[in-house]
């Protein structure tokens, strides 16, 4: 069993066909995979879907279907890590060191905290354990 951390740019590939979507779907297709993310993913995915709707990339029906599917997967597919004071402090340090955007830093800090409890990390999707 492996644990993978998905930030928003990775997770959106599960719902919208983009470069890397097929590979990510294949990677996570085994039933024993654990998919971890920050609670931030919930609002960021919703924002990504809404942006695609307003740009005309998604129809209203597609938007509704994706929102319903993602909501279902929030309860069954993902494990969410809370955004704690420690995560925020670590994210601030990452911003200073690496000039990351705020939410990217929170995702990375969350993944690094999960890695500290697990064993392995790789990119572009962070693999946390096996």
C-alpha cells in the first residue's frame, strides 16, 4: 500500500483531462492506494472547476457532475490533513526560502509533515509511503 499526496494541480488532473491525467489515474487506480491532501484542496478544486465553467471549458452539466463527483470523493477517496499552526509556520518558512505561493507552500508543508510520519517522497506526485 502506498500513500500519495496530491496538491491541487495534481488532483485536478483526476477530473479534467490535462497532460498527465491518464498517468495519474493509472497510478491511483489500485484500490490499496491512500490519497492524502490538505483541506485546502476542497476550495481550490471548486475554484478550478468554477474557473473552467466561466471560461466555457465546462458546460453547466459537466460542472455539476464534477462538483458532485468531487464531493463524493471527499468522503470516500481522499484523506484530508488539517491546516494547523505548525503547518502555517512551516509554510511561511518555505515561502521565505523558496519563494513559493501561499497555498503551494501550505500543500508542501502538509506533505512534508506527512512524510515525517511515513517513508518516501517522489515527484511530481508526492509518494509518502509503501
